[in-house]
């Protein structure tokens, strides 16, 4: 069984995931663009892995967009995305909140018809190891 550890940006919330992920999707839907402030969401999904809050569970809150299945959990203090169990029987883990390395690559890109125009052909854009000087 694989264990993954994760936390929020301010360090108030920490958690462990016990088990395997079933899939890893990069989602380009407009809901994911809004709640990440980026071109797509990057979420891991599991129907069998177990989430254990190690610290700061009182700082975790959730939001579900009315009349949709779109739901997210986040730290009340720093706003970092955190694992979500609001959809019955499904654990959704934002990949960026993990502190341990992932051994899987994204399974697929979904809602690709909603891709932002500036989010394609990124290999041709200049790359820096840190903040450009």
C-alpha cells in the first residue's frame, strides 16, 4: 500500500493518504480554471484510498458549487487546495498539495474543449529555474 503525505501552504493542515490513486486528470473545465486561477486543475482520484487528517482539520472547509458535482476543500487560513471527500465514495486530491513524489503521470486531460488559448504550446515559452532577473 502506498502512502502519500501532504499539507497546506501555511503548514496548519497536514494529512496522509493511505492507498492507491485510480486516475490523475488535468481538467480544463471553467470551474477548475476559476478555483485554481490557472489553466487547469490537476487532481488525483481514488475510490479506495483513505484520508487521515494529521493536523489542522478544524481549518479545513469545503465549497460545492450549487447544482453541480464541482466541490473543493481548502485551508481557511491560507486558501490552499486540500483533499476533498464531498462526492460520495470518491477521494479527490489536488496534486499540488502533496509533499511526496507521485509515481504516476496524468491519465488524461478532460474538458479539453475549454482549454485557455494561452495554455497550449508551452514548450516554446522561455523557462527559468527561478524568478527571472
